[in-house]
C-alpha cells in the first residue's frame, strides 16, 4: 500500500490522470482482497473519476479492474458484471490493455458461472 499511496500522491501533484486511475485501481484491488471494503470502494470511485476525467482504454480498464476486484472479493457476481460493462462497451482491447481486460473478463466469466 505504501507504493500506491506514493503513486497516487505523485499523480495528483503532477496532474497525470492515467497514473492516478492506475494507482487508485491497484489500491482498490489490494484493499478489496484484504476485506477493507470502505477504503477499497473509495479508491474504486477515485479510479472511476480519473477515468471519466481522461477517458482512454487504459483508464477505463483500470477503473473496471478496481470495480470488478471489489465486487469479486465480496462475492457480488452481479456487481462484477456491472463493473466490467465499460470495458465490454469499449470494444476490442488494445495490446497494451489486454492483460487488464483479460483479468476483468475472467472475473466476469466467474460471475456468470456462479
């Protein structure tokens, strides 16, 4: 968590919304799997806000990863599908985003099969 806090601070100080979305998404993921729902939710919302400010494939994927991680950790399968929707709506993945989109897709598939 120390590095996500540093990354978030640096992204804010240098006005880098892509890095801000990624840092908040990673923090949300870690906190979600630790069971710290409120903090994870705050970071997931911040990742979505950064993605809305700078809507690109990478920021959309980062925000979706945050949301799907939180929903997956809670066992909220419908929430996983909802959080993954912006990625599905964005269309085919670029090579730089394929890994994040694959993670999101696996969680969405697990939610559909549950």
